[in-house]
């Protein structure tokens, strides 16, 4: 059975502390693929919600001191109760405040996976890489080597997304080549991906299975994007966004097996 089938049979509850721009898209994406979303931010309940969830997504896209506190409370509760934690350090490196907030979170919360673009991941672990706004990292360097260094430093899976996606535990590395550039024209696609990875990690269960589950999550997401673009080519990102949600529901494990482009690096 694929991890996608496990997600759909187990219907994991994903607790999302995510940015306000993307909450509806994230919730609909999780529902489409077969998971269950919950959005809870209040300091008074985030620890309780994290405790009963199957995975927790921590996303600092719309950042302030209250959000940081919610993230820390939920993350620490998830750690205490064995719940996988995915952290998306949106815009780390764009401003000193964002960079320090991201570094505080990785100091105080034990991550299962860190997901970001190359500049965000580099800035989280104290390496120099330029960043433009909160969306796209630019620069020169070996992305795979950076991912491996970050995974070893943080002791978690590291996912760096881009034209090709890299996921590693610091020892074993996969490169996933599915997806389509139009994803960058729809806000929230990276944020939703973090939640999707969380659902796959929850379905995987055992830590030894989580690397392969994360790689499959990336392939699943990319295949859905490819099929959505093929169905809406020439109609623009609005049509793509709706069809993408459809494809998150329609991609089967058989389709995924046929179209997944996952390479394990030697």
C-alpha cells in the first residue's frame, strides 16, 4: 500500500498554524487529498489541539509575536505527545525579525521536517543565501549539499523545494522532479505542501518510513500539478488552482506510481 492510500484510509488530522492568506486553500487541499484540517491559533488551546492531532504544521508566513508564541506552544505539545511537526520558515532571511524567529523555533521545537526554499533553509541554519521577499530564494550553490548539512545540523528531514525538490535525512537523499512552474503563480501552494507532507508523515507512522513518505508526498503534489496544468493549459492560474484541488482528490496510487519521478542519490 502506498503512503497516499494510507493517508486516505487513516484520514489524519493536521493542525495548521499557517498564514492568514492561505487558510481556506490549505483546508480545501487537505480535504481533497483525504486528510482532515484544523486551524487553531489561540494560546489557550493550541497545545491541546496539537496533542490530539496526527501532525502539526507550523508556518510563519504572517508573523507577529502572538503567532510565534502559538507556534512554540503547539510545537512543544506535539513533541511531548509524539506528533510529527513540519516547520515552514516563510521568508527566513528576508528580515532580521523573521530570521531570528525561525531560528528560535528550531532551537525550541524538535522538528520532524523543515520545508522551505533554498534561501529560507540556508538562513535558518546560518548560511548565507540571498532571498527576495518571502517567496523565492535566489543564489548560487549546491542545494543538495545544503539540504544534507541542514538535516544533520537540525536532526530532522529537510525538504528544499524548487525546480527539482530535494528531501534528505542527512544520510539518504531523494530528488523529486514532478511539478509545474505555474504553482509559483498561485499563492499558498508552498504552504499547502507543508501540510500535505505532514499528512504523509502521520500516515507513515514509524520514523524509519518518514523519509520515503515525504518523497512520495512531493511526487504526489507534483503529479497533481502536472495533471491540473494539462487540463487547464491556456486558461490561467485561476482555473489551474481549482483543477489542482480536483487533482489532489483524483490522483490515485496507480497514477502516482506511473508518473512519480523520484531519484535516490547514491
